[in-house]
C-alpha cells in the first residue's frame, strides 16, 4: 500500500501540471506522521537535507 501512495499522488500532481518532488513527498509524509505545524514540517525536511535553511518559509505557500 505504501508504495502505491506516491504513484497515485504523482498522477494527481501531473494532472494539475505540478511535479511531485522529494520535498512535496516529504511534506506529505510529515503530515501523515502527525506533524501539524510548519515548524515541525520544516524541521523534518531540514534534517533530511531537502531544504537549505530551517525556515518555515520553505514549506509555506508564497
């Protein structure tokens, strides 16, 4: 089941003209793991080396 989720989400992103990147995938994983604040999500992405700075603006919509 876990392997199917990225495929399904990737299809949705493609239909919307977006690319499912490692960063998007990690954000979804963080939310699924119970992370609910931008700070918690930012920390997870930073610790995985997916963002350069540990700043919430890296995961917030611009």
